[in-house]
């Protein structure tokens, strides 16, 4: 019996037309001034949230902006671990997340108690934690990294230290290949990125044979091997600007295309499909709605809180990441 492939029309995004702000977007802009709030939004957020954000970026860029802001309130439109990071580097500020249930499959794959037990059973490991993890896991780590700086971070680690990379095995595998550093990999993955397959990308490439593929390193190895470029969401902007192709296939969460269309408006972007869908959205990222964003500013709730000992322990590997990333 042969498996029938799901039939769909590819999602093709041409140049973005700037539309006037909606009433609720205007309300958010006014509330930000009233509350002295900065709105930080991840690249995977919905378009309306990205439009009213003060900064849209990847985890590394957002971490820098969170550390640098002089606002009284940080409204973080992303997922829970990102807002936690903002609170860790800004303990005196109010940090709010539109929906506290906006979690992450990667973060969930590495509970702090299991990591602590593994470290106790395997002393001497140098723990590199992808930023997609809880504050408690960060507190158990030696250094944090993002997909944009992971290679740079690993190159700073002494050669005589054995590395444990948590929690994304696909990113860790890619970083190991880029740096030549063997490392133990925690068996975690992003449920969104592992849905991209060679078969789904072969189908879209048949329709657009001249379009290069740019893929996130959280994808599985076979998909990364197909791509013309593997990089973080932030570096996808540079790839899109510099590549001569007029059409680009983007293999990551579909929200990234909103940013690409704003930054590189002259090009056409095609959402990387899966075997069952023409696009790929993170249900956690999409829990933040424009209405919840407005309400979070009005009420300054729900807030991110954590124990001081966890925050202090987690701040050390984050600071190490920020320092090493500047070198």
C-alpha cells in the first residue's frame, strides 16, 4: 500500500503592503507610552504583534534588548522561557507575557530534575544549554547559547572539557559538525522543525527549482543537508538580502515570513511545507494574540516571577553568553 501525499497549494508571500494600524494596534501603541513599556516580539509571532513591537528578533537579539532596556515594563511576546530570560537579566522590572501557557516542546523535553541527576551521575561535563530551556535548567548550565551564536559559544569552551548540549539534539548535532567538537546530546527536539521532511521539500523544489532553501538548524539532519543555507532566523534576513534569487523557500516557523517581507520587500518567500500542511506554525507562539497583548499592557499581568536563587544562578551562564557573543 502506498501512502498518498497530502495535496495543498504552497503558501507564497509576495512583497508586503503596509496597512494602517488597526484600532487595537493603535491602543497598544498608546498603552506602551503610558506604561513606559517596551514590547519585544519573537520572529514567530503573528503579524499584528510584530507590527506594534519595538523590536522583533531571534532569541539572541531579544536577550540583548531585554538586558539593555530602560523601560519600566517589558512585554514579551514569545514563549515562557524567553520571558524568563528577560526577567533574569531585569529582576527589578515588571516582565509580562500575554499567555503564561505559551510553552515550548524543547524546554519541556529537559526537566531540571533530570538534568541535575544526569550531571550528578556524570561529573565534569560542561553544560551548554540552548536558550530554549527553563530558568531552572539555565541555573544548572555553564553557558547559554542561541541558534545564532551556538558555534561561536562552543569555540570558547576549552578543548579538554567534555560538552553536554541540551536540550536540542538537532541543533547540537549541527553545532558539533560546524565546530568539530564531539558532544553528548540531550534527546530533545522542536516539534515544529522536525515536521519538515525531505519528501515535503522535494515536492516544493519541483515546483520552484530555482528557489534556494534556507533552513533552521533545529531541523533534522536530512533536511539540513538539502538546504542551501542553514542558519538562525536572524541570519535568514542577511541570506535573503544577499542571495540573487527572487524567490526563497523558508524552512522554519511561518511567522518568520512576516519579518522577511518587511526587511526584504522586493522578494517572494515560500513557506516550507510539511507532509500534511502548506506551512508550519508553533501552537505555543500563536497563543499570544493581539487581544491578550493589549490586556497584558492594561493589567500588567500575567507577570513572570521566579525564586531569587534560581534567577541568580541562571544569570551567570546568560551573562557569559552575552559577553562571549560580543567577542
